[in-house]
C-alpha cells in the first residue's frame, strides 16, 4: 500500500509535476468537458487570473510552452500557432482590461512582455 504523504511534495516528485501554467489548459478541459470545448482566449483569461491572484510568473517562454502544448494536442489538424498565441493574448488582455496599470504593474508587465513591448 502506498504511503500517504501529508504536507509538502517529496523532492523527487517535484520534477514530475507540470508547471502551473502548463496545467491551466488541462484544468479548463476538465471544467469545460473536454479540450475541444476550451476557447484559446479563455486559456489566456485563466492565466491572467493566476498571474493576478496567485503570483504566477509568466512571460514569452511560458506562452510558447502553452501554445506548443495546444499545438501538440491538435497536431493532426494543422493548428496555427500564431493564431492560438494571438487568442491567448487577447484573453489575457480581456481579463485585465478593467485593471488600471497603477497598482497592477505585475499584470501589465506580463502582458507587455508577451506582446514584445
């Protein structure tokens, strides 16, 4: 019988766990009832929620990883990485549109970085 662990994840398990930004799409797929039901812009909205509320570190590298994850899933359907990326960024901006830059610099820094500003 496997031993039940309380508290922190053992060090050897850390490398097996996906980064939080890599889990967003999968978690949304569960909530939406399947991967094909999750609009790319909603992935962006969820990422911004994680940035704003949970301190997720996110930038161009992480965006590329999320886009790659989506493209791999739909590889047989010739996914358009640039369109997926644009939709994720659109969702990020939609989520943040009511947040003023002053006081929310961490959010807008992420958006500016993924837009190449």
